C-alpha cells in the first residue's frame, strides 16, 4: 500500500501547526525555563513551523530548534530505510 502524498503533506502541516500552538503553554506548564531545551523540543516535534515559532519566542530557542530539526532529518533519513529493510524481511 502506498501512502498518498497529499495526505502526508496535510499530516506534516497539522503536526507543525499543533506543535507551534502547544509548545509554549506546555513548556510553561512543565516549568521548563531553559530556552535551549524549549527550542530543541519545538524543532524536534514540530519541524519548520515550530522552529519559526521558537524564533518568535527567543533567538536561542530558534537556533536550537533548527539544530533539532536538522538532527531529526539526518537520523530519519538514516534510520527509516534500515527499519524498512528489517520490517520487510
């Protein structure tokens, strides 16, 4: 079964929007005050839209969000084919 690209795009956009909306109140509620941790969490979970929101909050948070987004892309591109190869066997 092949996933529809348009459905994937909608899921990615919704994930980014929800993450950007939720990250600041969630981090406040969890009492996370370090902008490095807040930005890393936003970039990891909500990709580009979350990274843009992190830059709105603080420049350090935005920088760490960009780093997290890059790490996520790198690890996903390496680990996803490995996981698929293992699951196909």
